[in-house]
């Protein structure tokens, strides 16, 4: 499979009034087309910094980032980002939030409507198309944010703890939905989380970082997802999955700050 994202010799320092702050150690990373890669590591180790560099919001102090064979020089339509902080517009309905990127890209109305309808169905938002964000639950708002990024159809999706603020029950549903959506749309996904279970549940590959300045200390392969995506019932009763989750937990705990 072709490499979709190639990070080589990446290292980043932030310039502050007190001098440079080293945010990451040297990171090398390749993500294949269609792969779902999750990243776990202690707070402050540089996860968001790495994701922002791939998104094109940060210019690396050292090293290079190449997506689809082209060096990253800034944000682009090929890369959609879902941040932890909610990024939906309170004055737009669910439908118009999801369609936002498509409107900016001047996608014709008929095509826009078809995309929105498909994502509303996939994300379990049927019946809420004309509601405003304040009329939705937190989990629903989060699903709108994911659908909005998905609607623009980027080949690469970068997610930084997108479900961190969602309650535990809704989170399980969102994770299953995201898994299904990924299988259905074959996106390349880079996903940051603090939850070891979430990391293993969603991933084809889990990366574990050291404490700050972080480097990648371990890479664990997770057996292929079933055709329809994983579900939590089979995940929790699968000894192979539980063994991987145990290994990741062990690796993460060794980095506690
Ligand atoms: N804009 C900035 N200016 C200066 N230092 C920064 C800036 N952004 C991040 N840092 C520092 O860089 C390091 C890495 O930050 P980063 O946000 O990438 O960590 P993280 O792994 O995403 O942490 P968390 O899990 O808490 O989100 C931290 O020590 C942080 O203090
Ligand atoms: Mg972060």
C-alpha cells in the first residue's frame, strides 16, 4: 500500500519569551493509505504538536512532512481536522453545519444535499437535521463536528481527542460509529487519545509516545477490523484485543510523569 503520510526527522521547538521549549523529540512515522493509526502518550509529550504539523498549522523546526508525495506547506483540503474543542457553528442548523465546507468549496446544491443526507444517516442524526447546536446533546454535537469534517471528503482525517468531552456511554456509540464510517469510506486517519481502550478499539496500528519531549517508543499492530467495523461487546471478550490493550497500558504507565 502507498504511504499517505510520511514524517521524517520531525522535531519541534516553540519559541517563547523564556527561550525555546522543546515540544517533541525526533519522530519518524509513515501512515499508509486507508490506515487508521492512533497515538497515545503522556500529557505534554507533543501529540497535538505533531498533529498540527501534519495539518499544516505548524511549520516543523526540523524534518519534513509529506502527504501524498507533496511536502506539507500549510493547511489543505486533502486534510480534515477534528479538534477536541467543538468546532461547529452555533447559528447554523445540523444540516448547514455539515454542509459548511461544501458550501465554501462551492459544491452544487444537489450533491451537497446528498452528502449531508448520507452522513446524517451514518452518524445517527436523522430527525435532527434542522435543529441548532444548543438543541442537541453534547454527543450529538460531537457527531455533527465529525460529520462536518467528513462531508468535505478529505482523504486524510486528523483527530485530536475528538471524544474527550463526551460522556462514557455516548462515547462507546461514537467509537462504533466512527469505526463503521472508516470502513465505509476508507479514509486515512490519525487519531490522538488518552484512552488506551479507545486507541486499540479503533486502530489498525497504535503508537505509544514517551514523555516530553516525546518520541515514538512502541508500535503495536492490531488485527484487521471486521467488515462492518468493531463493536465493544466482541472487543471486550476478545483475548487478542485485551492482550494488546494490556501491552499498551503497560507501555503508557511506564511513561507516567
Ligand atoms: N504554543 C506553544 N508555545 C509554547 N509551548 C507550547 C505551545 N504549544 C505546546 N507547547 C509545549 O509543547 C509541549 C507539547 O505540547 P502538546 O500540546 O503537543 O502536548 P500533548 O501531547 O498534545 O499534550 P496533551 O495530552 O496534554 O494534550 C508541551 O510541553 C507544551 O507546554
Ligand atoms: Mg494535546
